[in-house]
C-alpha cells in the first residue's frame, strides 16, 4: 500500500542523514501560495513531503518540491518554478506538476487530472517536444509514495 511505502521512504531518508540534503519543511502558508500559483491542490503524500522535506536530494536523486515563495526566480529542485517554466516553454498541461527530471528525454509529473480513491495523483512521464495529442503519459508509479520509495531504494 502506498501510504506504507511513503512512510518507509520517509523513514529511510530521515535515517540516512549523510546522503539526505533537503531545504526543510514548508509552512502551510507557503504550500497554499504554491497551490494558488499553479491552480492545483496538493494531496496527502506529496503534501506531507512538502511539510517534512520541502525539496532536495537523496543521494543522486533530486526530488522537486518547494524552496521558497519566489516561484519566478528560482531553479531546480523547485517544482513550482520548474512547472511554471515548462508551462510557458513547452505548453505543459495545467494538470501536471513536475517532480523529477530524468536527465534524458522525459520528466516525471504528478497528474492531478486522475486521482485515485485516496485523492492521490499518479506519477506519469511527459516527453517535452512531443505534441500534446501524441503524449502517452506512461504511468511511472501509482502515486508519490511508490515513486519516492523506488527512488530512495536506488540510493541505499
């Protein structure tokens, strides 16, 4: 179950301080500002990630989140800045939130247009440069918990 997978990932991150480099948890106010800026409502698992870690790296894995309130003048791993930038540059659909860049031809996003029974979005791939009508939106993980645990396990 994904909540358990998220909790496992969170526990590993908190116990592996030497390879964990995060900006620190976000306030409810900062999260609300980000949601308002994007027109999205962050849900359980990703919301908890933002409250606990904010954004950062676990080993070589860079997991995007919120750094600060300056969403226009930021850089990775700021998910809000990256998503806004991609909306302007490549017409990224408004229902997607970029949370991970593979470093190759695709980015991974939370897809808020399809929520599961717990209100969690799937993690899907988006390929910049491919017409929106031709995007396949391959499912990478059924939710953020499964995705995070997979990334964390790659590093330990």
